[in-house]
C-alpha cells in the first residue's frame, strides 16, 4: 500500500506561522510596494521605541499599587544620547543613586528586582507591571523575599549587578526593554544573575526574552523566571551553569 504524499505547502502557509519577512514577492529587482511600506513603518516604530520617553515615577506608582516600595535610580549616562553612544555609562550607577541604595541596604531579602528602560522604554511601560503582577505570587509561594525594588533610568543589563550588590541581594532580576526588532518594537527581557557584583559577564546570567503580546505571555514568563530564581538560589548559580529545565509544563495560576 502506497503512503499518500503529504499535501504541498505554499509560502503563504509559512507566512501564517511567523511574523518574519518571508515570501514577500518582488517587483522587478525590488520589493512590492506594500512590503516596502510595511518595512519602512516597522523600521520607524523600532526607532521610535528606542527614543520613547521613560517615566520612572509612573512605574514607581504602579509598583506601589502592587504593594512594592521602589526607589528611583539612574546610571551615569546623563541623557539618551550619551546612553546610546556610551554603553559603559549605562552599566554603572551615578553617585547619588549609590547613596540612595546604601540607605536601603541591609534587609533580609534574597532578591533584588530592577526595572530599567533599556533600548525600548515602550516595552517597559507596556509589559513590566503586568509581568511583576504575575511574578509576585510565584515568589510568595516559594518564600522568596525582596531585598529591594528599583526603577532605573539609562539602564543597561549590567546596571542590575551593582544595584543587587549594594542591596546585599543573593540574586538580581533585571526587567529591561530589549533592542527593538522590525517585528517586535516592544519586547521585554528578564535577566537573572546570582551573586551580583560589578564586572560580571553575560555568561553568568540567564535570560527570559521576547515577552510581549505576540511572544511569551506574562504567565509563561513569570513561571520561567520564578523557576530560574528558585533553582538559581538553590544551586547558587546562574548563566551557563543553570539550564532552563522548566520545560513545557503549563504555568499554574496562583490566586
């Protein structure tokens, strides 16, 4: 008995499965007008996301509504132009912020939570609070206490290392706007680092990325982040030494 051949799949079928630019067609040696205009629009959205305004006070107020007291800190990047031209300035706190954090250090918490603008402030305003809302009950269920919460302006991922070190946290979680892509200008990332201190490399972090409405959901992201926090604290490692084995289990909603 001959096995029937699988049905032929067209390029249009593939386009239904991904926002990636595939099967756009062509007009002579160029793209069709519709595809070209869509590319130009997405490029403009990505540029706008990088330069979008970041309102730390709005986030601090929203965190307060969740029962979290957050402080406002800044990196050494004096403005957005400096931030984009000098990534190193975004990795260290300015002196005033160091003093603010020192005054809040010495608590009994294990985890420092940092929300930073990163390369897409739009992503942070769109998704960070809802992600934190889903993460709080996960942390409570595991008995993990916060050593402090900070909202950081002009932040690169490594800024969380200095914040976590000053607060005396065993681990830091940095929620930050990711570099905008042409299909996702508002993607949020979460970076987890055990034993944070200045000078660590990205090999010592775990990342949960692509948190946005067309990507990883808040519940899925909160589940993965909580799993990595729990296992990172238990094993006393993050980064290449900690593989995400949370698997495909359905996230449990905690009420």
